[in-house]
C-alpha cells in the first residue's frame, strides 16, 4: 500500500507559480506549436473545398502530418520543460524545442497505445450497451454508465504516461501497467487533478464565448490566446504531481530515472 498522498491542489497552485516565473519560454513554445496545430486543421478545411481529388488528398495528408507532428512535439516539449521547472532547474530552450528521435518515437508508440486502449474500452462498452438495450433494456443505462467510467479510468490511469516514458525511460507497456497501479493507489487525487486540469482547459472556451458576445469575430482569437496560457499550466501541474509520486515510481519495474 502506498504511503504517499497525491496533493493535487498543491500541484495545480504550483503550476501558476511556475508559469509566472518562466512565462516567455513556456508561452512562446506553446504559441508556436499551437499555431502549427491549427495550421494542420486549416489544411483540412482547405482540402474540403478543392475540386481536384489529388490536391485534396495531398492537403489532407499534409494536414494530418502537421497535426500529428505538432501534437507529439507539444506533449514532449511541454513535458520536458515542465519537468525542468518543477525540479527548479534552469529552463533551456533546447528542452522545449529539440526533437529527440528514438525517444520521440517511443513516446509516439506510448500515446498510440493509450489511444488504442481507450478505443477498445469505448467499443466494448458500446457493444455491451447495445446488447443490453436489446435484451435487458432496464440495465442499459447502468451499462452505459459503467462504460463511461471504464473508458475514463483508462485515460485517468495514463495521465503520467508521457513523463514515465520521457523521464523514467519506460517502454509503452511498462508505462501503461504503472499507470494502472497508480490509479489503484491514488485514484482520489488523480480524479481531483484531472478535474482541475479540465477546468483549466475549458477556461479558454468560456473566455472565447464571452469575447464573442462582446465583439463578433473575436471569440476564436481569444480562445486561441487563452489556450496558449492553459497548455503550459496543464503540463506544469502534471509535472509537479509526478514529482510528488516519484519516490514511489522509482520502485516500479522498468523505471530508469537518470539513465542515458
């Protein structure tokens, strides 16, 4: 039984302090990768209006590549930068911008494994709900609720997945198993932390709606600017929570903190 208690409120408060102490590197990187991410979406939108099937397919491929690469770069860069800040180390631009080759590929495989596991959980839940809807309609609502809980648990357990891969040098399977154990021992703290992170991520949407109500056409820009701030907050909060649990994580099989 773990003797470490995850203090989610402290991790979330520390994220604001971290951003206030290192605003320009974090906001600059966040803004750059978010711009690339949005450009990927824009290429998709442009492709829909093309008469040429070849040009449309090319734009779709470019948009998908840019969208995926920017997402991977965002997760890796912000995770490395947030870890450096949480450890009170000097934040180097290299930690944010550098593409790490083999380690980036390992992170990509880990994220793909999480996406696949989430999809399987969602499909199984849907299949069970559909079966009960036909055979035992009175239990279909309970099946849907269990499905939502199960799918959410998969995502919740993998909150530290990128940090376990980047910092702990874990392979995707070891990272997934470790996340499941953390969920078993620290599910109240993880649930609170994710609630705070979701509130942080939903903040830009609220700001965008208010801006759009004040001035038509301002909502998208306000939402994008608020996202530039919320993404580093999420990354640093997760990093601070991860460091709280690191004494426990160091005992897990496959964890190789400091390995090169």
